[in-house]
C-alpha cells in the first residue's frame, strides 16, 4: 500500500534533525493534501502540550470582532501566540480542532484561510465540529491544538 508521507522535523540550530511528526494520507482515505491538512499524524514520543480553545478575544480584553473572517484571524493569532509561548511552530501541531457555531461550506470557506495561514504549510490533522454555542454569545469560532513540544 502506498501512502503520501510527509515528515516534519524540528530543526534547531546546533541540533540534529529528527522527525517529530510524520503526516500520512493513505490512498484508502480521502486525499486532504489539497485542503492543507493530513488524515493522520504520527507523533514521536516526547512532551505534548494541550492548548485550550483560542477564540477571538484580543489579548488586551478588547471587543470581539463581529465578522467570522476577523474572528478566525484573531483566534489563529491567539493560537500562534500559544505556539510562540511554547517555543513551538506550526510544524509541531499534531491536531487542530475547529469548533464553529454555524459550520457549513460557506462559513468554512470564510474561516479556513486564517487556519491555513496559521499552518504555514505544516498540514496537521484537522477536525471541524459544529456546535450550538461557544463560551461567549458573540463567539463564532474556537481553535484547540495538541502540540508536540520541540527538543
């Protein structure tokens, strides 16, 4: 059986390159490579961080944007800030779960570009979940990450 395999490595200055996450898209499953994610991520043993759902609340506690695209960009920026705090990058994301209050083809097309920008080509596993509500009544999207810590 042939698989599309993509290995992501955490290359740090002065350290050997070792694959930490291997991405698979088996031919027996839908090909998700064109959508920017992988069907399977195999994570090498190491430390793992679970990042709470990131929503469109600015770090200064300001107002939540009203539009879905703006909320997606801010939630992705908050997720990126979490990666930075961990000393991790998009290539270290094993899976991202995207919770949306109105999940459908049109809303996904509006929100997903911000998620793809967060990935920067890393193509982790993605799960989209439609929900009745999020923690705040104005919130439309929440991004939760499982991250393999580098090093």
